[in-house]
């Protein structure tokens, strides 16, 4: 038996580097705090006072990750934007029920912790939390030697919001004739990256630094464009208009997400060509010979969020969303038929 004295650091876990990472993160995290946050960083649990006027408050919770988009961050050694993706994937989901975000928690796991990289990741998360008007209430950074490849990590996020029970939006009030409004995405967001990476890096043999004329930027820059967060715009809309249903265009594209708010006898008729096409999707379809149905079943196709309203609420909804800085289009309507999505030529 060896007389070697074993230590945690010798096993690959640098506690001092972890403490240094926390110190680097603190400034960014505290910038997200609001008066409802109690206590400080470093406690075993985050404390938040539930304030506001609620008749019957209901908590709405969601969790998600960034997926293989992280591979692009590894390839570019750029880690300050995927944190916004993490927040967006969680908070856009709970927004669909009409929830106002209360707080966010994050989990970061890596094989070997570099304090500066961890701080950059958390900076991206706090950027997202500011866009969603919620504090980063707590988190966990786990260093697990031998579990992740060198230079790689994974992230998970957890968002909690609140909505008055009478104001929960489920889609139950959607009726035939209601109008579907699409709000523009910033790009691919955080879904479909396994297909994207296979196309660009395996089939086309491109590099993240390859300049793509159609995109007017490098491939890596385009693929790392952060997921848009719709909280401020949608909460403003909910104050002014009776919204019947909302959809976050996430994994599964149009075919999986829109039916989640429809009744069994309702079909979402989507009219092609009614919203601006984003060059990245045209490029994927052309270079990858990807069929239209596959594109709409995988990607958001330039529509990151959908709201369903009655015909008499359309004009006000469009005006308000445009005032909030969104690019919006009427992209379809609700028809009688089998539950699902029908693509129609404009």
C-alpha cells in the first residue's frame, strides 16, 4: 500500500479555485437582486419575499438546459452568451402560462473549474435574468474530474414565476377564428443544434471562423446568437389585451409546440411567407437539402414566440408589441379540424 497522502486537490478538485470563481461571480449576481431578495450570497438556500397583489397566487416552475449549442461555445472558447440561452429556455416556458418570473437558479458542472470561465458563464446568466426582471437567487458549481472532457461543461437552469389562478393561460379559451401572432426570434435560439452541427461541421467541413456572406458574419457568431427573452413584452401585452394562448417555439418546432394549447378539434393554420425569413434557416434548408416539414418540425423558423388572440384584439396587440421593440406578424388562424398544424401557401 502506498504511503502517498491523498488530497481533494490531488484528486482534481481545486476548492480554492472554486472560491475564487464565487468571488468573481458575486458582482454580477448582486446586480440582479431586487428588494424582495433577503440575505446574501453564500447561504444554503436563497430567500425571496413573495410580494405583490395576488388573490390566489400559483407558482409556475420550469427547468431546461442549453443543449448541444454548448459545443459551439467550446469550439469558439466563448462563454459569455450561453447563460442567456439558459435563462431564456426556462423563463420563456413559464411565461406561456402568464407567469411573472420570480427568481432563477443555475447549475454548472465541469471537469476542471477555471474561475474566469465560470464567471463569464454566470455573467451571461445574469444578463438573461436582467432581461427577465428577476434575481439569480442561487446556484451550484460542481467540479467533477473525469466526468467531462477537458474544456467542457454542462448547465441547467430553473425558473419560478407566479400568476393569479384566475389569470392562468392554458389555451382553453381559444376558439375557431382566433388569430395567431408570431413574434420574431433572434435566430436558431437553442434547438436543433445536433442537426446544425452535423450539417456545417461534418457535411460541409466548415469552421466556426468561416465567414458566411449570406449571414454577414462568421458561422460561429451566427450560431451563438443568444435566445431572445420575451418577458417584458409579453407581460406588457397581458396587462392590455386578453390573450387566449401562448407558445414558446422550442424543441419540436411548430408541429410539437403549437398543439400544446389547442383542443382536440382545433387546427393551427400557418400561412407561409407572412413573416420575414431569416437567412440562417434558408441556408440550412438549401445546404442540407432539408425538407420543409423537417425544418418546421425542428426549428423555430424565425418565430420565437406565439400569442393567440381574438380578431378584435389583433390591431392593439400588434401595436403594443411593436412599441416594445418586437418584430411581429399575423402568421395564421385557428380553424376547425384535427388537432395539429397545417402549413398553407400565402
